[in-house]
C-alpha cells in the first residue's frame, strides 16, 4: 500500500477567515447597512495609522489605487518619470502608467531591493518620484533612497503592498516616505475578504487630497471640489481587516520564525539553494520566503509530486511584459533582476504551518539536491 503524501499548502485562507467574531460583526453591519465609508472604516484607518506610526491612514479599494492616488495627489502625470524596480508585481508600474507618467526602471540588489546607486543614475530632469518596493516584506534601503530624493526634490512613494509590519531601524514601513501604499489582498499578511488597500502619510495636505480623490472629489453630498475617482474601502472589508489586525503581531512573529527555520535548514545547500539575504537594520515580515534555486522547474515538480505547493514571485520582470514593450528595454537591461527571475521560488511560510510541515518542506528540498 502506498504511503499518503503530506500536503503543505502555500496558503490556508479558510483558516484565516474562520473567526466567528468576523462573521458576527459582518452580520451587525448588515443590520446597519452603512456599507460605504461607515464608522468601521474610520476605526480601521485609525488603528492602521497607529501600526505604521503615521498621523494619517486612508482606506482604499486596492494597493494599486494607493500608488495611483499618491501620484495624483502629488500632481505626477504626463511628461513626468517615476523610478521603480522591474521585479515587482505589474501593478507598481501599472499605477504609474495609469497616472499618465512613465515608469523608469533601475536594477535591484542581491536582496531584491531597488539599487540606490542605479536609481540615482536613472534620475533625469523629468523625474518626479521614486517608488521603492518592499518586496517579500523586506524594507528597501530607505535612507539611501531618501537621500537621493532630497537631493533631486523627488517624492518617495513606498510600495509596501507586501510589507505590513516591517521595520527599518525600528521605524515602520509606511512612515519612511512621502506616502506608504499597502495592499489588503486576501493573500497578504494582513488581508481582507476581497480587494482593499491603505495609504499612509505624514502630510495633512496629501491626506486631504486623497480623501477627496477616493470619493469622486466630493466635499459633501452635493458639492464636487475636484473630479475624482471611486476608490473607497468598503465597510465590510474594513470590519474584516480590523478584526485581523488584532493578530498581525502574532502572524508576523510566526512568519519570522518560519523563515529562520528555513534559513537554518537550507543554508548549507548553497549554491544550489540561496536563502534570502539579511540586513541587520531591517525587520523582514516574509509575505513571501524566496530562495534562489538551481534547476528550479525540476525542483517545483519534485515538491509538487510530494504535496508541497510553491509559487514564483515573479517569473517575468515587468520590462519583459508585452504591456511594457513601448518602454524600449531590451534583454540585459537589468541583469540582476533578470537572473533572479530565472531562479526564484517562494516556499510556504504562512502562520498555519507546523514545525513538521516546515521540516517536511526542507527535507524534500534537501532530498532533491543531495539525492
């Protein structure tokens, strides 16, 4: 009789949303029917701002809109350039294009973060902002990026979509730039039951501008101050996010511990497997645990046959996407990001994994390389 294969899921959303308390609060909202910008949105914004150490937080319908509305509030548009990394999710560049500006890419470092020296070299008279991406939940080098921005008079928009709870030198992401942009997509460390986003800022002026822009530019029910957009965080999603906010510290700590386990279990497989680089000042929160692996496709198949689900974040750099063809980048433009894209693989790291799950994943990888 064949042995049952252990199943290690990449994520376990049913467990994340199994709370009876969430269901009770949603039921209460259906009795009130304040579904748009209701009191739970204000409460969630208040608590999220406190988490990020900022005076302002605004609930939006996506992390993408957080970037887009940051750009609009900063009057970045046609004729302007915005510097960012080519190894992010497509939404980072997509928001720049939606605002009417042009994305300009700079290569990344060994830890997948925007390379400050190359970002500095990408600055032109048309540059208006830099969008560092805290990819995998790892804070970018914000001190160096901030210095570049100050030197050239640029805004810094943090793409913190994957990094809620991350810190640099003890300061939370979302408080390190002009604005912080968070995704609340269900797979994130802090997710809701659909699309959602949050924008943080220390600027009262930006806060006021985005509050107008997210709500059609309405000053009140009958008066429109500017032509805006419809990008409000639904009350139901705010209820879900606020409830899950109670556990974000525990979720973060669990993911950090799981990452440390993998570090120890896989480190001696180098150079076949390269674990994520570390920076002492950075507190990474591991939305993804990304290793670089030799013979990646065969490893993925080997793991899948043995019940281990993995992902790739992201297999195609943005400048290779058909949508970016008009930007004119050629193969070799960003050699570090391009090389990483051929080797990266995301292992399960979520908070519901057991120590036996982690050990099984590690031993399955070790067996592939050590035979």
